[in-house]
């Protein structure tokens, strides 16, 4: 399956990065245990790994990181 959009943002309540995988109307939420000050490249790589673990494909240009 192909993800339409991948968003990564910091969840202050859980102190973890939240990866949202959007495919059509389906939204999957998973957390990454990277530090808050992790660089954008590391956060993007973790998001792409999470997408693959969930059985989706995603173009790296679809990953957006919000700080």
C-alpha cells in the first residue's frame, strides 16, 4: 500500500515524536523515541522506517516534519 502523506510532530504530552501515516481516510499513529532536539534527517529516517514497518511505501518527499 502507498501512503498519501506522512507527518511527524513532537507530542509534548508523551515526550515522543508522533508519526502520522495517512492513506486515503485511514490514519495510523505511531511514536518514535528520538530526543526532542534530534535533527530533521534523523526524524525523517525514523518516520520512513516506521512507514515501512507498517507495510506502507512512501516517497521521501511526502514526509513533513513539524517542530
